[in-house]
């Protein structure tokens, strides 16, 4: 893992970080023309080791052909986050990060470390897809293609309702003092995992008991060893920070578009693959289709899956991986 330092980094919401850090990992080799770069931002709660499984020969992103940069978004514990800000922030509110902050920092990484002026592809799932669409709107001349999986250009009101639910579960822990956590909120993290589990996978997934095929002994075993465990390994303050970033996501919420979402979507010149899951409960296919109609070179292609939101990160689901791989290969060949 490498660290890119950004001195006096001004955030969109008005604060300035004396020293921000962007953590990233690279795979493959940048070619002489610097034309084979793929940017792959992280998703909610994830760090680069969690999502690098699809960067391998024969997988969705092939590092023998492309130079892949997985960049950790602010708030995820590796890049600048509540957990690593230091003692100077003990008595004041944590900074608020937006995807504009993420993308501006990523652009500087490409400029100052690699000298990459144009990306062959920005690939992202969930919050990573939000960053991909921000790239397309904010820097259209620097993005050739976008693959936006199970995501949105603007977080919908229904999606915000989901976020408020998991936030309430987490902050309902006695360790929450209204501003920050005074200890690890184990009860809140477990509750958050259980609430999340009902949203991230479809009704059909549970009806068909797919979790048994994954090696879990029962539904309770699945909830404990998959969902509770995944959140217990994360810092609760970081999880709240990323919820705030997700809640605010809107590619038109900036000085360039002043809240005009259709104008922001229409500004995306990249060939854009909009790929929701047919059964996603919070990044719905209906919402994705409505947004895609404003993107000039968009292809809408829903994943025919019962894995809900997780269809877009199909580490344990070969059928969905094959579907995504074929669509991305077609996009890269265009």
C-alpha cells in the first residue's frame, strides 16, 4: 500500500486538513503512453484488500493488460478518517467528507504521482460507483469509460431512509455520546449488521436459502459470521463518516452544476455502463434507469440476479461475476 500526502487540503464543506492522506494500491504496469489506467475506488466499509479479488488474470479487471489503481476513499480507515485524524480532533467535530473531496484528491494523485491525463476506465460498485459518476461529471475530458455498478448519481430519498436506519442502529449503542463513540460499540455494530443484511440481499435470496450454499449452518449463523462479523472489524466512527458521505452523494452538488442533476448527467461524455442489480433494494434498477436516460453515451444493463445489492460485488457468485465480466469486456473493447 502507498500513501499520497496532500498538504492543506481544502474540503468541500469548508474545513481544511493540514495533512490529508490518500491510501492506494496498484496492480499491473502503466504502459508507455499512459493510456491503460483503470481507477477503482472503494465502496462502503471496504478497504482495498476487500475488493482486489476481481483484479487478476481471468477476472473482471486484468492487470496483465491494464494498470489498475484501487484508491481508498476518505473515511475508510486507510485514507484520512476519524480513526486516524489524531488528538487535534478530540474536542471538535470530525471533518465531513464528500465525493467531490474524494475525486479531487484522486485527480491530484493521478497528476502528481503518475502523470495520467486520461483514464481508460473508472470502475466502481456502490459508493465506488458514485465516485465513478462524479469523475464523469467533474472531469469529462479525463474519463474514456465508466462502469457504474449498483449505484447512483444522487442518493435517493429511499436510500437515505435505509441509511438513517443503519445509522440509528449503530448510534443506539450506549457508547455513543451524541458526538462520538467513547468505546467500541459492539452492540451497535451487531445491530447495524442485522439491519443491513435485510437490505443488501433480496427476498428471493433468503427464500431460496442461498446462505446454506455458502457454507453457513443456518440463517442465524449467516447473520453472526457474515454480517455481524463484517462490521465488528471496522471502526464505528469511520462507518458513520462514510454514511455521511453516502447520504450527501450528488454529482450536481457543486459549484459547476448548482444542483441541476440532469445537466450534470448530460455532461458525462464517457461511454458509461450503468449496471444495477435487478433486485437491489436501495440502489434500485428503476432509479438507475431514470438517471441513465440523461447520460449521452450510457448503456443500461441490469444484472439478472437474486443477490440484491451484493450482485455488484460477486466474490462468492460466479454467475454474476461472469455477467459483469462480459459487459465490462465489451465496454473496454468499445
